[in-house]
């Protein structure tokens, strides 16, 4: 799974935000903010998948988006 994130500095903290889910986290360094965001996103998706598995109306859909979209190296 890939996430599209944006990292900005807010005072003494770096804030990493997922542009799709609007989930965000912070850290004292850029790397720490990204690590914290990864953990938060993983926990969020695990919870969603667990809740969805209990509903007979839920279907998993795999999609590919932006396969040919060029991105700046700083995003990867």
C-alpha cells in the first residue's frame, strides 16, 4: 500500500499528513513524523479491515491509481 503524504514544519515539530485519509502525526524530526504516521495509518487500516470483516455487505476492492503519474523524488 502506498500513501501520499505531506510533511511540514510547525514550530519545533514536523507534521506528516496523509493527503487521502487526513490522518496526521508529528515528531521532532521529519523521519520521526513519518514513522509515527506510518504506525498510525497501519493501526487505522487494521481497525477498519477488522470492522469490515464482520459485515456481510463489505467487499474488498483492489485498485491501481497513478501508475503512470510522475512524482517528485522527494515524495518517494
